[in-house]
């Protein structure tokens, strides 16, 4: 089904004035939907954009499909109108959606990945922290920093030197047997898998300096589509190896995280 054309004056196109969600569909049903809906609601409240009805949202995944796994991309903009940065008095939000078949890269669950530290530092804006707004230029610029296919992700710190996230995933680490994830009160995207792991008491929030992440016992990056990737090797901004962690087989974070996503630990 072709995507509808976005008009030239759409505020999402012009200003990044909107939010989006990337949802894993399993047999046509959304995974972790309550967490995606909660983040979508929070984003709409923060930006003061009317939330679509549940019927409108559910309709985006109701058409039949033969794919076992799909990615549902939802984009909600404020719509058109207003003058310059001034918003329209009565917004008419524009909801766009697309479904595409998906095959998870399970090799990265078992073999682990290499990640690097990015040079870019995230700016602070607490009003936008946690939500998945459409202006992701910081992430785009950070992802331009490497082209080596052997590097799977880049870690992002903020302007104060604290670890925040990866370019498209959240970060988790283990220290003295306890699992942690960074605080996201100033910037960063609060992922839905991260939210579920926090709710289940699997991980807890804590600050950690970006320049201290190489000292942790174990390190992972994860999101609600790809699952949990253990980090084998951490590289600096200039490509120097800062730390290596040997593969150790499936761990607690993977077992619970993949269980929440419906992924089998033996999948290849």
C-alpha cells in the first residue's frame, strides 16, 4: 500500500514537529504495545499534539499479512497550519504508518557486537527527554561518524560527560552482579524494552560517566526490535580498543528481554 503524500507545509517535515514509534509486530500483533502507547501519549502531551484515537492506531496493524515478524512505523505530526513556528489554534494531526517484513539478526545475540564511543555530545532539553520526537539530527550526525560494518553501534554521552544511550538503542551494564541503565532525565530516548525491564525490576537507573564505561563487568545495547546485543569490544572515538569482554552465552538480561519480545534464545 503506497504511503500518502506529505504536503509541503506539514509541520513534521518542516520542523520535526511530531513523534514516532517503531513497533515490532508478531503474527500481526504489536509487541510491548502498552509501552509504545504510553510513550506516544507522553510525547503528545509534551508537544501538545492531540493523540489519535485507539481505533485509529489499531487500524494501522489490522490488515492481514503472511509475515511472522514485521516492523510497524507510526509517524504523527501536528499536521499543517500555523505561521512559522507558531502552531495552529486547532491542530489537525497527520498519522502515517507503514508495515514492512522483518528478519531479526540473531547472530548478534550469540556472537556479540563491537561498539564505539561517538564524538558527538547530546544537548540537554528535559522537556524532550525520553520521548521519540521527530527531530533526531543528533543521532543522524553521530551515526555518520563511522562506516565500518564491523561496528554495530555508537555510544552517546551528553555535554556533561554522562553516558546516555546508543545511536538507536539503549545501553545496559553490569557491575558487581547488578544490572543498570543510564538516567534519561535530560536527554535521550526511553526505549520500550528498557521501560519493561525497569518495570520488571530487572535493571535499575544509575548515572555513569562515559569515560568510565570501559570499567564495567559487562555491557549490552538493546531495543524492542533487535533484542539484546552483548558488547564484545568497546572502541574509543579514534578507534582504539578500550575494553574487551569475552562471550559468555545467554545471560539474564537476554533471557528476560527476549522473553518479553517473544524471541527464542536458540534462534539463529
